[in-house]
C-alpha cells in the first residue's frame, strides 16, 4: 500500500504531496526533508529504491521532477515504478507534453489525475483511457458549471 507520494524539483521544492496515512505535520515535514536530501544526493545511475525507516522508497526522475512513492515493505517496487510511469503518461497526455510549470499552475488537475489513478493508497484504475475519460468528463462538467454561473450571476445548486 502506498503511504505517501511526493513530486519535487531538482532543487528540492515541493510540487505535489499526498499522504494516505495521518501523521503529525512535524513528522511529515521531517520525512519530506529527509527523503529529498537522500534522493538529491544520489547519482543518476544508482538504483531507484531506498529503505527509509519502516518503508521502501521508490523514485524516478522525469525531466526536472522527481516522483517519489513511500510504500510498505512487502509491496513490489517494480509495480510502483510502473504506477509512476503510468502517472507521468497520464500527465503527459492530459497536458500535452507536461512540464514542471503545468504541475505548479494546474496542481488541482495533477491531484485529480492522481486521485483517479490511486485511491486510498491503492491503485484504483489501470486503464489510461478510463482515467482520461473521467478527467474529460470532469472538465466538461466544470465548464458547464462555469457557464451556468456566468449566465445567471449566481452559482447553481
């Protein structure tokens, strides 16, 4: 089961953070700081798996972003690498050649795509087409809602 997901830049700036277990804010900050320092200090040719306390860390760098997943010790690291790649593919298809700025300025879409893929720390949907259809349906509903607000001047119930 996935415990947390981080996206961060080469400079250690957090771009997206999702926790699937409740922890005190102080612990979350410490975990994030420790992992970013460990991952950024590693060479690019090193293994993408780490052990951190009672979790395994699986990370992958795409362009200027690191995608980091904290998983249970009994989980398969290769499946998590595939989930990371699937998430990057979905971001790439949705944003048409995704970059760090897309995640920064449209973070709610990045979270929505992640929530369509992973729910409660477990993989929810493996089909890219199904996830992209759900996102397109949500975009359509959002546009209709905005058009309804602009016509009436007040939000619809």
